[in-house]
């Protein structure tokens, strides 16, 4: 499965233009081994192996080939905060030159030592809060004081969505007696995700 995933992303790198947006969304299993994050492919059967693990270094190399100036990486897996170690690789000198034009956003559902809550209202907790933020917080607690449009410009941006999801995930996980603190990293240009009605 690893070969197929990498092959498909490599195919996309040939088609994606700088004006396109690129989103990689991973909901599944993740592990941290020797300070390196690995996402596990769908054929993971409980035994870690070269064919079912995609390393953070491989993710960095794939992302460097993507020409899109708007990139969002979402990892809803356990230990997803381990992607923090790949940030320096993603945001290298080449990207710092493009920083004013480029937006690079990384959402990780939990820090590097945390388990991500799965099976919360049909999704992982972090995915649930992302969807809630995209749904104008309609599913949130009626007493919710969180807002997905912090600057009140009638738009929800990538930065605002990440902040909303981080806070909401942390709050809900505490109520459930679990500690889950997403890692949200934003570089360069922020882009609107959608306009509010």
C-alpha cells in the first residue's frame, strides 16, 4: 500500500499547478519511533514494516515536489505531533523565499506522546472538530464561546480553522478525561477556507 500512496502523490505532483490548493488528509494510525513520525498505511496488520510505514522524511520529500502555493497537511493519527520534527525540512530555504506567496499549514491531531481519540461521533475527535469548524460551529455546545471567525471578517481562514479545532479538541478531550492537544503550524500566507453566510 505504501508504494501505491507514494505513486499517487507523485502522479499529483505532475498535475498540480502553483495556483491549485493541495490537501493531504490522513486519518488512521501513526507511530513515533526514535523521534521520527510514521503514518501507517491501511494494510497495517499490527506488525510494523517498511511496506506499511511512510516516514516524515518521505512526506517532506513528496511535499517539496508539489508546486501548489497553498498546502495543508492534516494528520489525525496518534503521535501526529511528531511531525513537528519535519517542519524544518518542509520550511527550508527554498520555501522561505516563497513565504510571502506560499501558505504551508500543518494540523496534527495530538502531540508526539499522545493518543488521538477515535470513534467520537463517527470520526476521530480532531476530524470531528475540523468538520464542526467548517460547519460554522453548529454542532458545538450551545454554551460554546469559541468562534471559528476570530477577526469577524465573515470568512474562516486556514489559521482560524486550525485554532478553533485545536481549542475545541483540547476542551472536549478534557471533558472525556483524556489529554489531547493538537499541534497547529502555519507558515506564510493564510487563505480563506470559506465565506460565512
